[in-house]
C-alpha cells in the first residue's frame, strides 16, 4: 500500500474513533454517490445526473449511515456482544425480518418520491408491484452479508462494511428503479 493510502487510512481510522456517527454518515453518503454514478453509467446515461446523485448521497448521509450506526450498537446491546454461531444466526434473522424489509421499502419510497419526483400514486403502485421481488432478492443476498458482518467484522467497522456492500446493492436497486421509470416515460 502506498504511503498516501496508508496515511489516508490512518486518518480515516482516527476520525472513525473520534467521531463515529459523523464518519459513518459521510462514508455512507460518499458510497451512495459512487454507487449512483456507477449505476448511471451502466444504465447508459450520457451526462451524469448531478441532482439525482446528490439526493442519493443525502440518503446515505442522513439515513443509511446513522441508521446503520444505531442498528449495530443496538444489536450489540441486545446480544451483549456475543459472536457464537447461534447468536450470529439470531442477529441475522432479526435484522432480516425487521430492518431489511423496512430499508428496502424506505429506499423505494425515497427514490420514487424524492429522487424521481413522482406522484404518490405512481410510487405506491411501483412499490406494490416491485417490492416483493426486491425483498425476496434481498433475502437471498443480505443474510450472507449479515453473517460475515456479525461474525468477522469488528463493531466499529460494521457500518463501513455494510455501507460498502450496500453501495453494490444500491446499484441493483437504482437499475431496477430506472428500468421501471424508463418503461413509464
């Protein structure tokens, strides 16, 4: 690793230790912006839609990072920091039955209403139509991520790890949302 990268990582860790919520929020926002830029390019957008990118960064900054920060702290309190296989399985199950459905629903609503500026009726119909398949896909993907996160990733890095993986998941959600929007236009 280069000296510049080592120094940047060292400074990031200092910020993560000194200001965990702020650092996780900024990280989630930056990763959300990066994933949207990738999703836009993959979907064939010629000129980057800056407003959309900034609104998704806002989602990561104001919701994704803070939600993850408090979720992982709460899970650690509920399960008293245990990391045995039974406890990890319980954490993953709890997360998948509670926060996973909520987060996917909330993202779809935010994307439709705020990012795309669509009417409540259109967004409601889209969520009704697409939510079940998105959630079923999430249940095939996220339990593995959750297992790795709870079993192997230290508490202070869980949101960062989750945000990185979520940026990849967001590319899928953005492309899914965009494909429906293109069909309606």
